[in-house]
C-alpha cells in the first residue's frame, strides 16, 4: 500500500534529529599565537640554581641553614647530605625535607623561603644596549627595556613588542603594546618577564 501522507517521513526525520543531537561538536579551530597585554606574575615560585634559600626547623633550630642552590640544582643539608632543590616549589621542597628528616625531628615542620633570586632575560632589537639583563626582583617588559638603555626611538615599533617564552617544552609568543604602557594608558597592566624570556623590539616599517 502506497503512503500518500508525508507524516511518516516527518516523524522519521524528527527521530533522527533527536538521536544525533547528542553527538559531539567538531573541535574548535586552531587557536592563534597567544596575545597578551598583562601578566601579573601570580605563578607559583619555582626554585632555580643560583637562588638563595633559607631552611628553618621551628622545632630544631640547630638545623637551620641558609645557602644558595648549587649549579647542579642541589643543596647540602645537615644530617641528610645532598638534596635536589632546583625545579621545585618551596612547598614541595618543604614536604621533601619533612620526609627526609622524619626520623630526625619531632615537630614534622620545615619552612623553606626564597631569600634572593637572580635570573636572566634577553633584550634584542631596536633598543640602545641589546643583550642579557640579570634581575634579582620581578621585572616588567618595560622596565627591562629601560635597563637596556631604552628604545631606539628613531626605529623602534613599540606597539608590537614580542616576548618569546619556553613553557612546558613549547615556545610561546606574547605581543605587547609598550607604547601604551610607556604613555601610562588606562587599563594597561604590567607584563612581568620570566627567566630566560627573550624580548624583541621590532623596527617600524619605513617608507622611502
């Protein structure tokens, strides 16, 4: 018997729509390179070779020590010897020391604090004195340029400054408008550099 009424076709299409409505959507398009105007430096502290740290034992002050992390990333602690400290957070190092001293102390309390830190950043491009800068305190991209003698105002494109940063084995790029930062523009937040960041100030396009 031939069906002349299209009601069944409409019903079948409706059922098909319900069945496939829960299917996963296609993945989003590839994201472009990271563009950033601010970084408030809120990341956790990671200890590095050269950092000076203080280790305190509230229940056993005779074990207190203050020392730099050696080039091999280690420190030397009383009673337990060499301890790997680099590439750890202070809290992680505290927990590690608590375990190492489990049989030596009764309070099970260790406090690790970062006393001082010096790290390099690299400034290149249209600045007066390109090269490596060592900083012992948090430093912004604009401050780093000033440490390099400032912009070469005759050639520098201050609106498209690039910061290259290695994160989790992958190089990422951040584009900054330092002209707005230099002029004290509204809603411009400082961009803090991290160890081994490379800041590049490009030249403006010149029409001859």
